[in-house]
C-alpha cells in the first residue's frame, strides 16, 4: 500500500516527454493511490480486463477521473482486452486456433468501455490488420470513438507488421507473450523493428513487460532494468509500461517514481527536436 509519508516524500510532477503507463490493480485502485501515482508521473492508467469484475472496473474508472481533478493532470485510460487468452496454472497462453483476435467476451468489454469512457482499447494477440478493423467496427456499432492499440505479441503479427501498424492508432511491444513466440535472444531486435515501424508511421509505440519487474518485491530496480527503460526511450519508444510492478507489487509508487527518473534522464540524451507520438484523450 502507498502511505501518506511516502507520497509526501516522493511524488512530483512529471517532466518527461515520453509517457508512463501504469497498470492499476488490487494495490493501486483506490483514489488516494491513483492520485499519488499521477503526481509521481503516471500519464496512462492501464486496466487489465483479464482480471477483475465490472464493479471493480467501474470503481477504478471513477477514481481515475476524480484523481485527474485532485492531481491537476490528465490521465488516459487504456482498456486492455484479454483476447483468446487461456489461463494456465503457472501462466497463460492463447488459443492458437482462434481465427480472430476479438472474442465475444471482448465485444462485451468494448461496450462496457465505451459506456464508461475509456480512451483507448488494446487488442490482444493481433495477427492481422483485420483484427484492429473488427475492433474499430465494434466501437462504431456501439457509438464510441475510442482509439485502438494493437498489441504485437505473436509471430504472425510480425509477418503482418506494416499492415497492423497502419490500421491501428498505437502499437504495444508486448514482450511477455512475444517471448513465448520468438527466441529470447531475438526480442531486442524484434522490439527495435516494431518501434522503428511505429515511428515511421507516426504512431505512438509502447514498450511493455518486465521493465522494472524486480520492483514487484523490492524498492529499487536492478541496473539492467534501468538500462532497459532508458534504452527503449533512446530507441524511439513513446511510452514505457509497468504491469505487476504497480498492479500487485509492494512498491508501486517507487516504481513509477523510478520510471519517471529513468525516462527523464534518457531524454537528456535524445535530440531536442525529437517528436514523441503520444496517446491522447478520446474525443
């Protein structure tokens, strides 16, 4: 949990140009905690719809919107769909036989997200541009204007990267599931290819998964994790994301604070003229 002393000692206004995405969860869904994370540098709140009930999601969305007023900072809400995910005892995989990334349950979640004013909808296990187009059609059918993030986490998506980037409003390098599809030693180069493709198209690109994973249990990150975050910014990432670190970890505020410090330091070493393609509020 985040205590008041911690908030007073560590929070600050974000100065980075790149955005920080923090996943909300059991330890960070309360109003006071969302306010603290926003002041520490959280620009985007990710809500993982693989977990949680509708009442829990409604409460978190309510707290995010109130936290905007109390922190004086805009907070973008990303609704992350589960897609054809299959939960296993020690992790998860996905239904490799699924023809479409969007499931019937995803369509229910999209309707819910529109009704409650999320800004972006992230489509999991995208394989083709048609997956983002299906999502866009569903959004339109339900009267929404939400933008779409295509999560690149399948080898099939890498084969169709150009068309997927073109069809989406933003892209996520989802390294967790991607690490099960691509040999680990190739991940840095795959990440570079995805970031480059998004940069070329002028689309925001988020680098995600295990960026400061050790902070789930420890108050400081490893040197390798700080290097990972800063390298992503130097490479061209527009946003970096925290998952377990802020959803269920012991040190969520420290994780966002350290992420902000790392991003700000990396930005001292990029061209002042560099354009950051940022996630924006839905109109």
